[in-house]
């Protein structure tokens, strides 16, 4: 990986700003996941008890709204530029966070759903940060650059490490205050660091509604959407549901472990620590996956990553019955999902280089929809069977479909647009 070229082949301050913007946006986008137990207890104290389906809906709303809003923000990137789009979205996120904080313990479930929708603008930052960073760099570095910009996924790790502890001392609403303050700081930093690429580096190609429809008629759009619905959808779905899954499945084991080894009596905090460990793998390894795809080709890389994910999902559903082994398997699942994210976006700019704004929105939307479906599937599995095996089996089946899809497109890709793409396919 040629990290030194990042400072000479493009605009490094913009790449750094895109990473920070997406990192903290991702943290905000997924903050309901590590707070799910605390918020449920707060609502229960006021007479509103969440069933597994309602809890899954609350966690799924920001993922769903973020998915849909990615198309809108992708369109705005093409129309008014990435920087202006980012500032508009960030302002809405800040307002949502402070509303959640000031309503605090008095907030209703319906109000929480509204706040969750507002947090979707943070998730939609993906459709801004990646094209803004990618516009500055040549094709041979796209896997690494978009992997680094997309490594902002690490923001969810911060959620799981700190949100439960903050909630323990000052209440869950204090996490919204911290998120609002940090988002305001990033807003100011982004103003000074980020720049849209000049015309001699990247010439904007504003799209009309008809251009969206044209791209939606391209079958490769749907193939990439499927692959990203699996990779990113799997990552964000598991990340957002991780604490609920661990609390519902291994609460006694985590409590014992926390008391004996961590001297931490709060099992919700222990769940946050182990959730962070698994999610960290996926976030950290996204640029590694992009770099591997630059060397091996995106197609071969996806074969490896998706194959591992499908096998691990089946293992978790069938033979894993201990907390330690579950953490190991989840760690490996998240690691491969993160690398698969990088591999998918090593291919996308080579196929749709002139339409990165809109394509990042469309494919990013598919990723968010995949995450929403996974969260709801896990919630349904728990409610219907009082366990999660069915949810993991369904996820493994979807990954298997993606593997079949790669087999169907690889030859055509390599012999058509891949010939002149500028990178390995």
C-alpha cells in the first residue's frame, strides 16, 4: 500500500476531514445500539415496555432513513458539491441530538423514532465523504483512499466503549449531549479542512432524475447493490444489534467475566466492551480490504471474504454455545465484513468513475437497507424462536446468493469495462 502517495497524489487534508466527518457521523448514527438496554429501561419506568420487535424497529429506523437519505445526499453532492451537502446534513444531525438531550427522560417512543430518523442524516454522510475523498485521487489508489475514508466506521467502536459508561454515570441522555458537542466540533473543523476537488482534478457531472433511472437500468448497479447490502448491511446490522444480541444470549457469562477479570459489575458496560472489540475489527480492516483488492482484484477478494462470512454465520448458528467462542466468531465475521466493504468500493469507482456521487448514494442505500433487514431479521428470530439461529442461517443464505452473483458477473466484468478500468478486477 502506497500511503506516501496520499499526500502527493491528492489532497490529504480533505481525506482526513472526510475520515473524521464519517467517523463521528457513524458514531452518532449507531449510538442507539449501545444504548438500547438503557433506553428500554427508561421507557419501562414510564410504563412503556418494548417487545423485541419494537426494540428492533427503534434500532432499524436510523439505518433505514440513512439508507434512503444516501440517495438524496448523493444527488446533492452532484448538484451543489460535497462540502455544502455535508454541512447541511451535519446541521440536521446536531439539531436531532440536542433535541434528544433536552427531552431526556420525558421523551416518548414516538419522539425517539423521530430522533432516530434525524440521526439517519449522519449515516447518509457515507454518500458525501467517499466521493469527496475519491474525487482527489487516481484510479490506482481508489481502494486505499475509499477504504480509509470509509474506515470512519470505527466511530461505532467509540459508541460501544464509552456510551454505556456515560449512561451509567449521567443517564443515557448525556450521550446525546456528548454527541451533539462533538458533532458541532467536527462541523467547525470540516469547514476549514475540506475542499471540493477543482475542475482540473475532477469535473463535476450534475445528474438529473433521468440519470438516476438510467443507472438503475444498468444491471451492474444492482449487482453492486447486492454485494454492498451483504457487506455493509451485515456490518452495520450486527454493529447496531450487537449489544442486544449479547445481552439476550450471554448475559450471565458476561456478568461473571466482568466481575472476575474486568472488575466491572455492570453487565451492560461489559457487553459494550466486547461489542466494541468485534466492531473494531470490521472498522479497522476496511482499508486493508481495499488494499488487498487493489493487489488481488476486487472479485477474488470478495470470493474470499464472502466465503468466510457465510461459513462463520453457519458455525455461529450451529455449534457456538459459549460466550468466548461466540466473541471469536463474531470478531471474525465483522473483520471479513469490513474487508468486504473495502473490496466492493475498490470496484465501484472503476465501473462508475464518472458517477461516483450518485452511485455511492444508490449503493450506500442498498447497504443501509441490508442493515435494516438484518436487524429486523434478528429481532424476528428472537421473538419467533426465542433465539438467533434462524437469523444467522438466513444471513448465511443471502451471502451465498452474493457468492453466486460474483460467479455470474466476473468474466463479463473482466472482459468489458475491466480492460480499461485502471485497476485490478
